[in-house]
C-alpha cells in the first residue's frame, strides 16, 4: 500500500463531486480504460453505441488495465472496475483482472479545512502475481501504487486542478460566503449526492443516517419531496409531500417506497456552533 496527503484550494463538497465520478477517476489514473457499463435495469454490460441506452449512473464496469513494461512497451489485461463506494468519510474504487493476477483499491478521504480548503488522503493498494508484474515492470506492488498516486493523482491536483478550475471554485466560494452573510441562518455543507430507484435510495438513507451527527437529508422523486432531520445518528424528523398529501415520521417513508422512476438524494451536515448561533438570534 502507498498513501499520501494532498491539499486542495477548494471546499470539500466540490472535491467529493470530482472523486465520485468514475470516468474522471479512471482517466486521471492513467491505467484504467472503461470499455463497458453495467446497465443495472437490464442486468447486463453494454458497450459501443448501446451505451446511449444507459439511463442512470452505474458503479460497475468492464475496464482495460494498462500496465507498463518499459517506456515504449505496454501490457493490457481486462477486468472488473467498481466504484464509487461512498461513505461519509471516504470514496473507494476497486478492480480485479479476469485472470485474478491483478487486484487493487484506490481510496480517497477528503477532510474539510474550512470553507476554501480540503486535505485529501489518498491510499492505493495493489496486489498481483509477483512473477507476472516483476518481470513486466521491474517494480514492486508498492512502487506501482506509488506511481498511481504521485505521478497521476498528485500531479493532477498540483498542476491541472488549480489551472482548470481555480477561478470557477473561487467564484463559487465567494457566492456561498456572500449568501451566508445575507441569510444569517444555518450553513448547510453538501456532503453527498446519490441517484437511484426507491429501493436503493432507502438503503442509502439508512446508511447515511448511521454516519451523520447533525444534518439534513433531502429526497426528490418528481412530485415527492422529503426532508429528513438527523441528530446523533438517529432520524429525528421526516416529512414527505406529494401534491396535497403530507406524511410525517416513518409513514413519510412510504411515499418514497411507492415512488416510481429515478430519484435524487442530497445529504448536508450542520455545524453545531451554527445551530447555537441561530438559536441565540431567536432568543
């Protein structure tokens, strides 16, 4: 395993959005080329012009793994690529070649350093048949993991990220700061977004509630809109509205269960000090 820490001049919620994009991660890695997408509704992998049939994001792929023998000689092997697997603390990707000789994980753990900076912990673990890659690469698994982190992800963070997105991020953060000053209300920090059907969203709600100390979960299924307040990893209040139908508590979740199609879930954290300040203004 190889790991390092990087600092980005960006709010953590923006960093998380980049890290939750499997196409972005595979591209920056330099060694993963996605060939097929898993269409979970049809339960099959699709490629070529059939990719246009994909109606929702997926986290399962068939990929071509590119391994370097020399600067001019490459080895290719096909396998499964999975991710992102998202929790409140980390975003993880994993893969394995079809022959079982290559296996790896890439894990990102972003931590907010305030409104404009994020510390990003990156860890890569590579396992493979030593005789295979030692002959190919002349390197150990740790060397290859270090190459992925330092020569690809760290270089992107140091060179490309600030050059391509620095001005956009500064504009966004300035607007957010101005908004907080004018509203003088609670500051909601975006933590997580997820899209899927009713079953997958309910499962993700349970997962997020168990990790959230104080925050808000918003769910939208067209005409169905829900707000769930979480405190100390417990669902304290839930309200769902569908046209004139309003339900509270666990009954509210029944509106999500009966919702059709694809929905969207957003998770926000609330700082305790912001809540206290707001209560003082109301006293």
